C-alpha cells in the first residue's frame, strides 16, 4: 500500500513517485452458436496513471500523467480496428508555501489534454474517409495562477481566479457548419479567460485496492451568446455555464503482476452539443446537432483486466 507522503519539515528535500500501468485484453469466439452473436472479437486496452513530485524545502513541483488507449477488433467488420478509448492528460504544478505552518501554496498550473490518433463516427457508412478528431485536434492548453491546499501527496485543491485556456484544432475538423470543439467554423484556435478549480483525492482502500478521483471546473468569463451565420441558430452561453470534468479510477491488484482497473469519466461542456446520426432522403447518413442550447453530458467507462505493474 502506497501511503501519502507528508512534507511538513521546511528542510525536506525529496522525490516522490508512483503509479499504475496495466495492459489487458478481452477475447470471444463463437461457432455454430444458436443464440447468435459476434463470431470472433478482441479488445486490447492499456491504461497508465502516474505522478512525479519534487519537494525542495518550501517549494513543490508536482506532475500527473494519465494515458489510455483501447482498440476493438471484430469479425463482422473484417477485424478493422475501432477505437474505444483514447486519452492524453498531463498536469504540472509549481508552488511555494505561503506560510510554513499552513498547507497553502501559491501555485502555477499547466494542463494539456488531447488524444493519440484519429477518431471516427462509426455509424456513418463512409467513416474511414471522414475522421472527426485527431492528435492536437482538439488540443487543450490551460495555464492558471492560484492558491492550492495540499495534504501530503493524496489530497489537493487548487483554485485560480485568472486562468487562460487555449483550444487548437486543424481546420479540417472545424470546417463543418457551426465549427467544432468550441472553435468557430474554419478557424484553428479559440482563447478563453476564466476561473478554474481542480481537486484531486487518492485513497488506499487496502494493500491491494486504491481509488482516485479528480474534479475540474472552468468558468469562461468571455462566454456569450453565439449566432450561427448559416442557420441563424442562437446558442445561449454565459460565465455561469460551467465546464465540468469528473474523473474516477479504481485499481485492484489481486496478484503480483495481474490486476483490474475500472474508470468512469463524466464531461459537461456547452461547446459539445448533442449530436445524432440520421439517413436523409438520398439514403446518405448524416450527423446533426440537437437544437437545444445547452451541451450534453458525455460519459466514458473503461474496464481493463490483465497485466498490471504498480510502482
């Protein structure tokens, strides 16, 4: 069991690190199966979650990296791989103690989020020719200055009244009507200025089980109503419409090299309205956005069972 490292001594100098790396697969095979089903399928996935922290007297530099990737292969689509999960999330914070007797730090935070490879809407018949996302499309950069409350390495609350968020994407993905990822149609970037909160908590339930959770909230001071130049549709927005990211990861190591990881992520972002796929009068599948003003809740659930290395 990895315990929280407490650094209360002003003369403390140390490197602290830890994390979980897991690679797993699920396989299925049917032959002359009366109930029907996928004849053969294989899912391969990998999850990495780690941290590296440097404590130097009254200063602290902490880094968190979360990576995930998963591919699904099935006989029904000629074993062409389809992506189940794809994530890059890196956070780096540097701070120094405001008061030696209190656990508060004046902190600068940097966060980057993106993905490894192209993403597709597999409900479209021509999905191979029409990716909807890629590496750095979108890419999210957040830079914030604020105050952080830290309790060892397992609890952190960071609050910034002034933070900048920069979203980038290739114009290929923003050229659709209404743009994409909050970026205007045909543009390649978007700038936001607002307030940012990030809370992290990790607990060791037992010697073999651990749970960690993260909650990010962002309010864009520059948010305002937008009118689509083609359809005339008005999307209502304001600083009170807060972006939410809530991430949860449960890890259970039941032997030296094997374990289980279960993850659940909720995202709410007004820049991502609900989208659905329909077939038009010509028999061509198309995507459309729901006319509702608010964004819709995004949900991602992953489960990995296989080789695990914990450090």
